[in-house]
C-alpha cells in the first residue's frame, strides 16, 4: 500500500468518525433537552411558585448540556483540519523510506 492510499484511508475513516461525533452529539443534546424541558414543566406544574428558580436552573443545565456537544464539535474540527493520524502516517512513511 502506498502512502497516498494510506492517507486517503485515514482521511476517510476520520470523516466517518467526525460524522458520528456530530450526529451522536446532536442526538444526545436533543434527547437531553427533551428530558430537561419535560422535567421543568412537571416541576412548574407541581409548584408554580418555584418556576422562576427552576427556570434559572434549567437554563444553567441547558448551557452545560450544549457545552458537551460543542466540545465534541471542537474535537471533530481538530481532526478535520489538523489530523494527527495523517501526520503519524507521514512520519511512519518517512521512517520506512530512510
């Protein structure tokens, strides 16, 4: 296998991994927001006088929930634009060549 096909293979697998991270991150965030919103509405229905406090805590949790997806997107963009696996394949090819 030549170096160009190895790099193409690594880039193809990276594209699949990035798609999985984006998709599963979005799915997890959507499920989390659904559960969070449902529990917020249940809490407001049971004790309406606490709705302001619950709303503040809900938005705090929503921010933390979004942060998890954004960290995944950050890692994915790192692998798309500066893939360390491609660098490792190039380094290994240089070692074998010399």
